């Protein structure tokens, strides 16, 4: 009897496997279909749509369909061909040689060639791109022939190979920009790129319209005929638009997290949190280390123990988050979890505060501090309220300070806060997106997204510098592991959550998130399945 | 001719008021904490000193405040509203791209409310404490008290999501309709829900105002005299009561007309209507000084202009006002 049951189970399992195999074969046979109009939300309306001149999130989404980089990156952030079909890095890490794709045309019909790449990396980016300016300032760029570009460095720079995506190094047409004032060039309102979609129209306050580039270098691509990026200011209206199939795609912060599970459960929609590996956003509580009591590591550790980050993840971010262990995002190839960790333990927090001599007064208050919350809406307000409550339970009285974005940025960049909440993309390489928040030389008063907390440790500075100029990936990984251990031990920042931005799209829309650039991919492969 | 003198006097006063408002706004905006360059850096998620210096230099923010003001006023007098900090585009272009959409929305709602509101209010006043009057007052109170965004979302849920009769947002279809007639009809379809949402709020105000004003006027002696003369009730109501009762309504309508430019931010947000209210709202949070000052200037001009129109209309409606002036 037992044997028969087992046999029956095996039989059923085999039937399931067979059915799945058939379904898989069917799916593999299903050819992507040509045509269709993709309607996507886009909010807020971007200030411009040329990557580099503007780097706002809503600029990137349409712009990444028009422009391309030399490379793109898969989910593990390994480089993949784009405008460069192959590349070689010399063993000493000082020479990068790119072989460019042939037969690529700009949207105005001109041929794409090595001069465009040289111009983009030596003129366009240094002039307008604040994020990539320091990276390409290290390189000398030459074009030995029309389809070869060589970058040489005086010393190796590890993150360089992860700097050639469309966001970090967009390639723009030399024949359009050369000799002009880049910021005033008329092409900024009607951009000319090499991407699978051409700019068609920008109706102010309404939409940006892109159309298929029939002369795209990859035969038969793109599949879609056109894309409309529709500006819908209200998040409830954006959710309704997805719900009623009026739009097919929303991403990042388009949808309030409270709505995500409801929309994801709808049969006509799908949701993924993949595709933001290049951005790797982490939210943290920043303490001003120039002030007491934050300059005492025991206080910072007490804060970590007082915060229940599982609660923050599950109840404030509705599960669309992960708990970070330190400064580097868990999706990074340089990440390690072998670092000191801080479990939720208010008693431990109290013991650390006792050890500091912060005794509770008659009202049970040991210290009074201010918290400037990120003014990005209700979710961040709730986070501030939770922090106030959690720290209050260990005797730290928190006063929540409010401001709009401008005031918030101004106070943080001028170091005029006790504590603040924020999030920042940590980008494709720690040298590009992580070091800036920890190294001493990046304490620049008045400049946002620098080391505003005032953290300083010469050993950490040395490790970051060494890792940046180390050509060997394994050695870099080892150096970054050391950084993570030190910085986590010193609680340079109180890392709260890794944000998992949802991309919600029509179930009929395929190939939306294919690599580490996610919705900022060029959508050449995206198609509607009928 | 005295009317012409009045208008000329008004224009001079109006220009002085607009100039004073411009200067006041210039300083008020700068009182708000926050540096536009830092906001732009924040939006871009990237910043370095070069970027901040560039922004400050490009928009003259590195100059002393007095120099900035003098430059701005001089430019405004030559009808140059400057460039938006955020987009780098001429402010006038950005405003005039959006102005028609806002005027269409607020103008439709306003006219709709000006016709329906006083009419319903007058009917209610003629039969005070009747079932119609009581019901109307309750409904008006509900629409007056309910947040406008909530009314908008409810209308979307009923007429777009459930019934599918009308589009939920935007000023035209996702894929713009071709042809002038089809295009106009498409815009009208999109206009209905936001205009009704905004109109319901205005109507609620006019209904209550008209009713109260008429009931008060109805107690005056000259109305009693009119009735005593044996005039029919409808004639007493229209020729005697309504004309006098219209004075506060005209005053209110005039004040409201001046706010047509910026008065629809919430409705524009809920319905993704590409208007100027939203443009101003975003400009405020982005510390886009030039754009904000441009919107304020247009708004001030509208307020001043409609105040003038209201004064003229009031002098026609009630000749005693001209006599007093």
C-alpha cells in the first residue's frame, strides 16, 4: 500500500514535470510580437531628457531608451556589450580598449563612430555630468580608428569597468554638440541618440512620446512601436491607472508601498523588485558625529540596538525592503555579511547608555535630540515617528523636525542637524556610490550627498583609496570586506533598510526587467504578448 | 467719460500694486530656507562644488540680493521673465504652455458654477425651509465641506473605474486623437470630471451665498412695498430681490475670478491636468525662483484685472457705488 502510494506520487510528480517541460517548450517557442504602444507613468515631470545634463530619476527612464552607453550590466553587475561589442582591459589595469559596433546610426541618420565616444567622455561628461566627472577626469581617451576607442589611466581605477552604462556614461552625438554651449543646445529638447526609440514629442504637463527607431542596429528590434511616458501627479490616480489598464508600467516610487501588494495580486499585473541593482538604494539614519552624544560609538550602537529593523521592514516598508548589514548593498559583488551586527535588543541599548553615564532623569529621559525626517511623504513621516518611539523607549527623547525638501537639503548639507533620515543610491561600485558618504576628504560643507555625518577614520580612507585603485577584483573585494567590518563596527551610519523599489507592469508586457538597469534598460527587447 | 477716468486711475494703481507684489514676492521666496542649487543637486542625486557653483553663476544667485532684484525688475519691465532654474527654459514659455489648460478647467467650472449656483440658491430662497431648500442646503454643505481631492477620486471611481464612461485623468487620450473636431470632443470628455469636481465646490459656495443674500434682502422695506403694490412674486424675486442680492455675489465672483490661475492645484493633481497650479506647486518645492515669480506675477495681474472688472460691474449693478466713489 505504502509502495503504491509512493509510486503514485512519483507518477504524479513525473506528470507535473512533463507538463512543466511542455509548457516551458511552448513558452520557448513563443516568439516576441512586433508592435504595440507602451503607456508608462512618469512622475515628476523631468526637467530635461538628456542623461548627464539631468540625472533625476524621471529623466533617466525615457532618456535611457533614446541614448545608449558603451556597455550595460547584468543583474550581477557584470559588463555586457551595448555600443561596444567587445572590450579588453590590460593586465595592469591601465588600458581599456573598446571595439565599437559597426553600422550604428544616430537618429538623424549620421553614422556613429569613435569620435562620438571621445567627445562624450572628454567634453560632454566633464562639462555637465557631476556624478561621472571625477571618474573620467582620470582617463585619456583616444580613437586609433573609427571603431576603436582606447582609455588610458595613470593608475588603475577599479570601478571604471562599471562606469560605462547609459546613466554613468551616455554617448551623445559629437556632430550635434561639438562647438556649442552644451546646456543651451536645442537638441536637449529633441534629443538625438542611437537607442531603439526616437524622441517624438514632449507635451508639457502631459506626456513624453517616443517612437520606434526603424534603423536600430539590432535587427527586428525594438518590438514596441511607441512609448508614452504619462505624467500623473497623484499616486492614487497612478494606482487607478494601472488598475484600469490605462497604463502598463510604473516603477520606483510611483506607487505608494501600501498599494503594491493589492496591485501585484491583480491577475492583469505583475510585480518585481529586481532591476535596481545598479542603483542599490539604502536608507539610513544619519547622526551628526561632530556633536554629542553621537560622537560616542556606544551611543550609535545603542541606537542600532534600540531600533527594530524587522518592524521597519515589515510594517513601514510593507516588506519591500531588506535589512542591511553595513554600507554596501547586498546585491553588490563586494558585499559581505561577515560584519558586526546589531539585533533588536533595547536592554543592550540601555546598558550601553548606562555605560556612557547617560542616566535617566525623573522623567526617564537620558538625552534629548532632534530628528530631521526625509520630507518625501507619509512613509518617511511614519519612519520618523517610529524612531522617536523606539528611542524614547530607551530614554532618548527625540523631537521630530519638519521641513520641505529644500530646507532638508540645506540643513543636512550645512551639517545643521542632530539626526536625519535619508536614502541614497550606492551605485554599481563602492568607489562610486559608497565611499562618498564615509571618506574624510569628502566632508564638504554646503554640498549634499557628501560625507555629511562627519565620520572619519584614516584606515577607512586608506582602504577605500586602495580598493579604488586596485585592478584585481578579488583583492578589491577583500579590501571592501575590511571596510565593511570597520564601518559596521563603528556604526558610521545607522543603516535601516535596503529599499526594494517595485516595478509593476501589465502581465502582457514582457522583458521589462532584463538586467541590472531594470526599467532604465533600453527596452529594445520589451514586447506585448497577446 | 468719468468711467474712462476711473479705468485710467485703476491702471496706474494696478501697475503700482503689481510692482509692489513682485518686489515683495522676490524677498518672501528668498526667506524660505533652502538653496535652489542644493535642491537641484538633490534631485539629480549627485553634486559637486563645480555643479553648485555653475548653477549659482548661471542664475545670478552668487550676486548680492539688491543686484538680483534690480536685474529681475529690469527684465520684467522688458517682459523677460527669465529662465527656469530647473529646466533652463524661458519661464514665459512654460507659463503660457500651461495657462490655457488651467483657464479652460477653472473657467468652465467657474461659468458652470456661476449659472447653476445662484439659480439654485434663488429657487431655495423663494421657498425657504421647503424640502427642496433643506435638501439643497445639506448637499451644498456636504460638497463645501468635503475635501476636493476626495470628491475627485470618488468621481473617478464611479464614472471611470465602475461605469467606464469618462477618462480618469489627463487632458487628452493616451494616444492623441487626430482631427480638430475629434480632438475637441476628446478634450471635452476629459474636462467633464475635473470641471464638475471643481464646479461642485464653487456651486456649493454660490448656493449658500445667494440664498442668504436673497433672504436678507427679502426683509427690506422696498421689497414689502413691491409686494404691497401687488407685483407677482416672481417679479418681486427677480427684479427687486435678486438685483440687490447680486451685489455680494458679484463681489465674491470677482475675487474668485482673480484666483482662476492658481486655484485648481488639487484638481489638477488628482486628474493629471496639465495646468499652471501644479507648475507653481512644484516650482515652490524646487525653489525655482524665476518660475515661481513668473507664476505669481501672472496671478497678480489676473487678480488686479478682475478686481477692476468687478468694480466696473458693481458700478453698473448698483449706481450708488459710483456715486459714493
